[in-house]
C-alpha cells in the first residue's frame, strides 16, 4: 500500500526501432564528447598559476605586532575558548622589566600553539580577539610529512619585524563595525558556553 | 637448400611437440604442444606451396578449436592430474586398440612409395587460392557441399542438445 | 648482399621501430584525448605538453620491482607477455605502407611481404593473438586473471567469425586476398568503403572487440576483475601487455585504412603533377594520417561509451553482427551480379 499518492510505477516503454539500433544514440554520445574537444578546460595549473584568493581568505594565522613592534597578544585565552576545533593552546607569562618593547601589555603568551591539523580555518579566533592580535591571512599552510610539524608555535605564528604581514583588508571600516557588534554578541555566547560547561560538569 | 633445413626443423618440431603432447601430464601443456604441432604442420604446408591451406589450418585449428580446448581445460581446472586406476580388462582393451591403430599407420607408411609421383606433381601452383577454389567448386562440388550439409546437421544437433528444456 | 633483401631488413626494422614509437606515443595520446574530452588538461609536466611522459612511463616500468606469484606457472607466466607482443607485431608485415620507392631504377615496394593470402594471414595472427592473454591469465593462478582470460578467449572467438565474414564480402568484391593488390585497386576506383559500408561497420566493431578496447574491454574491466588477465603482472611484463594492446590498435587502424579507406591513396593524387618518390612519400604520410584518425576514433569511442555487459556482448556478436555479415555477403553477391563483376 502506497504511503503517499505521489508514488508512481514506472514502466519502461518499448524501444522503438531506431532506439534498438543503438547507433543514433552512440553517434549522439560521440557528438557530445566531440564538442568537448573545443571547450576550455577549467584547470588551474597550480604551482605556476594561482587562483585568485578572496581578500578575506582564511588561511594560516598570524600573531600581529603593534606599530612599535611589540606583540599585541595578552594571552587572554578568548581565542582558545572560541575555537570550535580546540586547536589553540597557550600559556601566559608576566612581562618582566625591560621587555616593554617586546610585549605591549603586562601579560603575554609565553607559548602560543595552533594545531593546523585540527584548525578548520573558521576565523572565530580572529573575531574573538579583543586586542586585534590574531588574524587569518591568505597564506596556505604547507604540507609536511610529520604530524608534529603541523603544531605551529610562536616561531611560525608571530610576524617578524622585517616582514610585517598586511592585514589591512581585514580591518576595513565595515569589517571593524561588524566585529564591534559581534564582540558583544560573542561575549554573550562566551558566557553561555561557560555556564553550560559548568552545568555539564 | 634453405627449404630442406626448414623441412627438417619443422619435422623435428612436429614430432617432438606431438610426443610432448602425449607424454606430458599437465593438460594445458598438452594443448600448447598440440598448438605447436599445428604450427609445424602449417609450416610444412607452406613449404609445399599450399599457403591457403596453411593459413586456414592456423585460423581453424590453432586459432579457434584449440582456443576452445584451452578454454574448457581452464574452465574445468584440470590442474591436478588424478591417476585413476583402471582395470586389467580396460588396460588390455586399450593396448589392443593401440596396436590396431599402429598397424594401420604402418600399413599407410609402407604404401607411401606409390604416392611419390603425386607429391612431385603438387609442387607447382596447386595450393594457391584460385586453383583450390576451382578444384573445390568445379571438380569436387558435390562432396564439398555434402560436407557442409554434414556440418549443418552437426550444428543443429549441438543446438538441440544444448537446449535445456526438451521440446 | 642482395639489395632487395637488405632493403627488406631495413624496412622491417623501420616498421618495427615506428610501430613501437607510435604505440608509445599512443599512451600519451590516449591520456591527452581522455583529458580533453573530459575537460581536463592531462599529462603536461614531463616536457612540453607532457611529450616525454611515455619515456618516463617506460623508465618507470623497467625500474619497478618484478613480482612473480609463488603459486603461478613461471614458464608460462613469463612466456605470455612475450607471445602477446609477438603476435601484435607480426601483423605489420603484410600492410602496404606506401606504393613503392624508386632507387637506382629499381622499385622497392613499401610492404615487407605481399603474400597472396595476406588477409588470411591477418586473420590467422589475430586468432592466435588470444593465446598470450589466455596463457597469461591462466598461469597467474588468480581467479580474476582466469576470468579475464576466459572472457578474452570467448569474446575473440565470437567476433572473429563476424570479422571473417565481413572480410569475405570484401574479398568477393575485390577478388583478391592480397593487401597490396587491394590497395592498388583503390587507386583506380573508389575506396572500398563506398561499396562495403556495412562490411566496414562490422569490421570496425569487431576490431574494437579484437583489440579489447572499450566498449568491449571486458577482459580487463577494472571495476569487476581488478585488472583482468594482467592482474598479477608487474614491471615490464605488464608494460608488454599494455603496450601490445596499443600496437594492436595501431595495426587495426592501419588495416582498416588499407582495406576500406583507400590505403595510401588519396583523391586526385595523379592530378597533382607529382611523380615517383615525392608522390610515394606523400602517400605514406596520407596513410599515417588515416591511421591517426582511426586511432583517434578508437580513443574517442573509449571515452564516450560505457562497457558492454557480457550477455550484451555475446548477443551483439552472434545475433546482430553475424546475421548482418551474412546479409552483407548476400547483398555483395547481388551487387556483383548487377555490376557485372561476376567472372
């Protein structure tokens, strides 16, 4: 008994004489493949040609320094909490005297690690960051043969003084505006999350 | 001179592979050596200027019939040869049958002296396609057609036997 | 040394080298055509347009580890690819590659041997070609290999019948079994395909089946039989099997071009005002162009049509092509009567 009246019993119709000859169908198929000889291939020959990447492409992370060259990150841990893949770990330390040019605030990240195998490049860390310290960039994480090498420490994440990484595309006014609104909302979800986590325990 | 060497080589090959075919225990080797025998015999036809016969011999025997033989042997997987014990009665019967066949063959070989004249006459262009066709379709038309009718009857019989449901 | 004999030896070597070279580049062509038909790029890393890919593949084949299964029949296992290769190369001797070169007043025909049973020789070599596959498949001692071998043998035997009958109609029309003579006849008149369109179609389909090409590639259907008859093969032995298939395809294309499409002849060849050797060389080039077109058709069909099911294959061979071939013989007879070709 049919559950709905949408079902329909399909009866294959008898093939006509020309259909049973098969040759017209074969020739039709051959014609279709032949037309593909003259079609443009959509292939991008990767190492030589690169595809255009969106200005806000989410690739390998960077830990920014401020204009004076001090690290912006204060190891607040909001990025680690926001991270849905739990790819970020960090350890904070207090800034000593004489290190003011290195770290912008009194607390800094002694260890900051992102596991690139876990990371899903969603960009929530960037949204969560209150100090404009972490950004995703249009660089692609290179592959290696070793799992351990995918855990990026500060040596790979923090931009060098010589080669500053431009993230101005990610700080356009509308993006900043969006982040401003989002920050409030994010903080709310952050609170929600911690409470549910507590309840869960 | 070259033909003579070729003759001896082909004769040796034919006899050797025929013996291998009988002696070897692996049925696949038997079939393969039989194929080799056919090739040697086809070579003999070539030497006798019967090219058409040689080619047809290869196509029909080596190309079709032996492929079917090999097909059946592979299908049945007769790899393991089981040496069945046969009764004394069966063994003695087969010995007698073999002796009779050997006797017939000996008699044929003994009479080959009388056939030498015919063999010499055939060395011209008797084996070429045109002459063979003329002979088959003019001089021997009736026997040729009778043979084809025989094949047709055999084919109908085979089709009838292979039908699962008997009419 | 007899100049004719020397010439024949040189021609043998050239034909052998050219068939191997073309077969090698057919692997490249196959991948390139497949790629283009599927809107891809294909091999393009080794050299310009990937032209050195066959060399890299060949080198890879030679360098790979040689595996011979422990439970296999070693003698036959090694014999099979060589035999397959041999039968693939043997057919090229009866094909007329051009009309003839005139050097120092002697005309050297561009055909290794013009035996008067050329067509039968062709059929004979094709019919024993299956042994390489059968022996290889059986000697591997592997179910899939054996299945591939059995499929190959039954398929080849089935399609040989229709192929032979299609050729008989052609032989009736041309009145000769010699390929050289058939090619010369087409110089005077039309190409044979004008008189034998049905025969050509049947022969073409059978050529696909005999070379184990898609849509008749059941002996090596990778989705059902792993690798078919060459599942257990590796290294250059596998290379021989794959290579011989391409040589078969090349030779089949040459036969198709010679028998049905005028061979080395091309329209208005005598009106061009070319003489002797220039014309002969152009004719050879034309023949190779025809062969390349057929090779393209082989590949084009492979990347268009899906594989036949086994019963469909047998039905097509025995219930469609065979009656068609017999009808073709009948019509050819009527045609010969009407054209007054009966002697």
